[in-house]
C-alpha cells in the first residue's frame, strides 16, 4: 500500500528530485507576494428611506453582515449606519464603480445596485463613500458621492482633528460649530472649517481635547439647524461629523442628525 508523504525531510527530497525548488542549503527561497492594497474606504448608508445594502467595488463585495447559518444574511448596512462597523476597508488603488446593492435575500431585487458612482481611488489615500438624497422606490435609485479623507501628514497629538461632511440633499451650505461644555473654558465656539455644501467635506480642524455640544448653522444665520450634545473629542484621534436626513422632517428616523465616526 502506498502511503502519503507527510514527513518534512521526505517532502524536501521529493521536491529536490523533481527540480521544483533549489536544494542549496544556503539558498533563501523567495516566494511571490501579492500586492498590498494601499487605498482605504469607508461606506455609509445615508440615503433617506433607502433599503439596507451591501457595498461593492465593481463586482467585489466589500461589506456584508455576518451570518451564523453559513448563508448570506438578508440584513445589510441600514440607513444611518456605516459598513463593516465603521472600519476602513483596504482596496487596491484604481478606478471603480462603487455601488450599494439591496441586501434583502428574500426579495426579487436582491443584489440590485441602487446607485452608479464612478470613482478613482488613489494610492495611499483614504475615502468615504455615501449613499445620500432620497431613495426613489419606483426607479430603485438613490444619490451617492465620495470624498477624500485627507489625513494630515503631520499631526499634533495634543489635540483632536474634526471635519464636517454634508450629506443632506435639501440643506443649504452649513458650518459646524463645536462648543466646549467645560464652564471654565471661556473660548467661543470653534468653527470646524467653513460652510460645507451638499456632497462636500470640510478640512480636518484641530479641536482641543474635551466634551462638546455641536451646532450647524446656515451662512449668515445664527439659527441652529442641527444639534448634538455631549460629544467627546479625544486628543490624538480624528473624527468625521456627517449631516444626514431630510430638513422637511422635524422628528423620527429621517429628521436631520449629526453622525460621529472616528477616522483613526
């Protein structure tokens, strides 16, 4: 009876005999290495009334909800959530069609793309992709955009860095202000960049370590558009505050809100 070769020395002798590997005892074998993905991307479902989705780059699924049954979960990234638990996904630089595809495996539109966004992802750069606007349930389409996450090359680790992204389709350009809740701090509210229009992002702005109340205002107005209280910005970390929702709603799931996502 022939036995399988499972002894390391026997296997090495066989490989030498067949010429598959070099048998010089001083030779270091060089194995081919796959390229390391050098771009990173985050995915957000901020499309008002949009179904839960899985996110794709071309035909490759980038995000999904795990399932203990071994079959694909019908639950994807729902409205107001970030894919993969708000963790960057590594991806090779290049041009992609970025889509959110309906995750419901029980429907006849499962895996249907609900947007068509072409984007170029640069080597060594980070990005955030957003479904936005209002979902058209008849056409099964929603708006989408992507912004670069320009992580500063040199950071001051004694402060936090915060930037503002506007994903509200029917909001005017807004400025985000951060007011320290510490009553011993007399400094006025910090403007986190300038006015940011729909589908745009402001720069990362240095903000002292602390707990803040956030307010957005339209240009030339002191009226609060969206607020969020008691948000901590920790020194050495970076955050994106994303505005989502519908300004015609005053309450409920789709009322305007400020999302906080750590970038690092």
